[in-house]
């Protein structure tokens, strides 16, 4: 999934950082977790709403 205004690699790196602080099971199904562990990008696995939620939570924490 491409999100206008964001470099996919930078966004994926930031999502990895944010999810390392949270429970991945909240955002990823077991199948998605397996895909992630096999090398799939979080940008491709997370829904648009989940990505927005993670980024909004980050902004709220600052």
C-alpha cells in the first residue's frame, strides 16, 4: 500500500520501531506475523487505519 507523502522504506522502518514498543498481536494476525517474519513489509501488511493509528499515537506521545 502506498501512502502519498511518505517514502515506503522510511515508513516501514518507523512502523517497525513503533510496533517494537507495542504488542504486534494487536495489529497483525498470526498469518501476517508469519509473513512479516518471512520478510514482508509492515506497510503491505497493516491496514491504512492501523498505520494512521500508530502514527497518530506517536504524535500524541510527543
